[in-house]
């Protein structure tokens, strides 16, 4: 199984294990509260009354924990942006002229295009001087990446890229949803301790103001103190669970950052600068402890079993086993003597990196192995980053400017779908679209003319950039845009498969951003349970990618033999392929990770059954894979773009 699918399966198992561990912690807390209630209030009661008291205590305690968790999760229903804004992070304007923020946006965009994921919302924790960062969200569609002002001002581009690559590992590997669930579960347990504290403080304050004491007051104070203690102990166990889960994922994210950038010096430099910075990796906001397990570095100085991150020396040695521990002190001492901005000074000296040229980055259009494509899912390497830089650098300026403005990004997406519609009907549809999207007809025409200049390999990056900008739209306008794109999908029988998939991708991403908590990243279905949907998707790809029914049938059989084996369904040319895909894609998105890996091999075999992966086939494959939450990096490089 490929790394991506193994990690997805591991994340799915970890989620179940985490829920079980927290369920056990909740049961123990309920048992402790029941015991406290019984000894405090039930000693003089009969057996029946004691039983009723325990029932009531159990229900109330479970309700408090459940409602506390639910309240926290609902407060984070907007996903990554809600987490970032709860810590006071400020969004970075995509059109910013500030050099450091522009560099941050460029690094994030490159990493998103290279990994085949959405461009996340980008934030800066303006009041934090330590060097740190985090990624948050339910899915890649609603993800947010935040860096501290200290990281922005002290890391050079390579070091910043290492930190962002670390965070993208959490995005791609499905860690973020688990992180938000951890925040919710801990909030529920914290509610018990909070109620105990309120009882103690409120009772003592009331007794002092009324100058009354007595046994009743003492009983309530003791009960509240014990409740506070039980909740605090439960919270400690919850944090132990959180820390254990987090430490192992940090090693994996560090390793992925090296794999992504092919330059360990970047993340090594970031780790060393975090050790030498005046505030190190510290986060000053108290509520920031809730996200301690999400951070790039140890933001709160937690130690031992409660440490959410491995020791700095252990992380560095895991990246570079030859690194001597005393070098940490040498680098910290060197940084302390640096005059001027730190972001112009690398933490470690290193040789000039040889830039990858377009010719070196170009992938051959020859034989493409289905297994090799499957191995690239969720992976970023030097080639993918070079491809992303080329794709971004060659996007026409009018398109680039449109992706940075939410008011123009929506019309841009519509124009990418509209461009292949019936030429005779296009002026009328342009007029209707301009009115519907709130732009001038001349502006709509200019955007359409600019779209015609795009190289086919730039369509997915442009969609990713536009969606990143559209995340700033209010919900009502996002819903209106979704409705417009839905109408465009089915308004013209001449819409091509690639345009259909682009539109579907845009609609899916926008919908997930509106309700990210409803998305389920890990399916449970097996291929045999979705064989009709598998056959539909393979048949549509085969029919659209081949000139004759005979060739389409052969391509279909090549994929069906991998996905369905002896249970393969006979090939049938889809009569209403768009409606068929509307039903098939959600069903296939519910597949479990190993089933998706097999499906991707089947899709690859279908589109490239002749042993070659043409440009149009490569981009169609990437779009379909992304629709099924299987992010594929660029497979080809546009040397002509």
C-alpha cells in the first residue's frame, strides 16, 4: 500500500482508538462523580433513592461532558479559520505587497499546487514572537495555516518552506480532523472541573457576602472541590492521551517535510532558530494550550508524558543522525550575535542549491505505470515543487490577479466552464452570468479571453488559487456561487468531461468549506459494495478518452479487471454520463483507503491502457482523484506554457 493510503488507514484506526480511550476516560469520570455524589448526598437515603440519585448523577455528568464537547466542536464548525481566529490570528490578504507575507503566500501556494490539495487560508499570529505554526481544519478544503510573526520575521525562505511542508503533512495525512476532535473532547472533560471551580468560588463568595457559614456551605465547598479535582484528573489523563498521539505524528511530519522539500536544511534551520529565538517556540495566549498538539514546536514547555512534541534534539537527530548535540548550542550562540534581520541569515551554512530547470522538471509522456501513479498520491518531492513553481510563474497576469480577488474569482471559475459552450449561445449566457455574479459584461468577457490563454495544466492550479480566495466570501454569496456552478454543469450538453470535473471539484470544495464538519475523510465501503459506481466511472473515462467503442471497451476492461476482478460488469456506453457521475462520485468517495488505492490503479490503467499518459488524460485523472480526496501532484510539466 502507498504511503498516503497507509497513513490514511492509520489515521482512521487512530481516530477509533482515540474515541475508545476518551470513552474509557469519560466512564471513569462518571464513576468517580457517582461515588462522590453517593458519599456526599446519599448516605442517609434508602436503596431505591440511592439508585435514583446515581441514575440522575450519571445522566447529568454525561450530559455536561457531551454538551461541553458539542459546544466546543460547534464553535469550531467553520474549521481551520475558526481555530486560527480563536487565537487572534489575522488573515493574510492575497494581494498584499508586504514582502514577508508575499513570500509566505508564495510558499503556501507552491506547496498546495505541488501536493494537489486546496490552497488553505493563510494567517499570521501577529502578537506571537516565538517561532511556531499550525495547520487546522476538518478537511484540506477548509484548512488554515497560521504562522507566528516570529516565524515570519526570523525564518528565511528555505526554513519557512520546511515549516510549511511540515504543516502540509498534517493536512495531507488526515491529522487535522483528529486534532479538532481532541479539542472538543478535552473541552467536555474540562467542563466538569469548571463546574467544580464555579461551585467552590461561588459558594465562598456568597458565604462571605452574607456572612453565613455552617455545614451546608462546607458540604457544597467540599463537593465542588472534589468535583474540581475529578475533572482536573480527568483532564490530565486526556492530555496524556493527546500528547502520546501528537509526539509520534510530529516525527512523521518532520520526515515528510524533508521528503517534500528534499532539503533537510530548511526544517533543521527552523528547529534551531526556534531554540535560539528570544521567545523560542512559546505561545503567549493561555487558550493557545488547546492547540498545543497542533503546533510546529513546543509552545508551552510541556515535559515528560505531557509533552506534545519530542525533545528538540531527538527531532533533529531523527532528521540528521550525524548532527552533534553540541552544535545546537553553537548555532544558538551564533544566532544571538547576528546583527540585522534573521530571515536573511540561515541557521546553518549550506552550499548553493542547484535550481531545477524546466527541462529537468519535465516528466516524459511515455510509459506510465499505474502503480507508480498510486505511489505519488499525497507525496511532494523536488520535482513536484519545481513543477508548481513553473505552473504558478506562467499563469497570465490577468488570471493571477483575478484569483486574488473574491469578487472576480467566482466569475473566473464560471468562465472556465463556460469557455467550451455553444459559441452561438455564449453571448447570451455571458450576459446572464455577469448579472447573476454581479460583474460587468465587459469584465466577464475579459476574464473569458484571459482563460483562453491558459495552458491545460494550469487549470487545476488556477481553480485551487481561486478557491483559496473565495474562502473569504460570506456564506450567502458562496451558496449563490455553488448554485450558479451547478446550473452551468447541466445547462449545456456540450460541456466536456474535464470542465464537468472542474466544476464538480469547485462545488465540492466550496460546499465543504461551508460545512466542513459534515465531511467524512475516511470511508468504510469496499469495492465490491460499490461495483456499479466503479463501473460507471471507468466507463465514462473510457468512453471520453477513446475514439472508437472497441478501444473504449478495451480501456474499460483494463481498469475493471484491477478494480472488480471476476465481478467485473460488462462495458456500456453511458447515455447520460453527467447524471451517472453525480451518483457515482459520492458513492466512491465513501471507499476505505485501501479500496481507493486499488480504484486509482484501475483509473490509471483505464486512461493510460495504451502505455502512454497524454496531457488531457493526466489532468482528468488528477481532477477525478482530487474529487475522491486522493490528492495527486502534477504528473506533467508544461514546457510550452
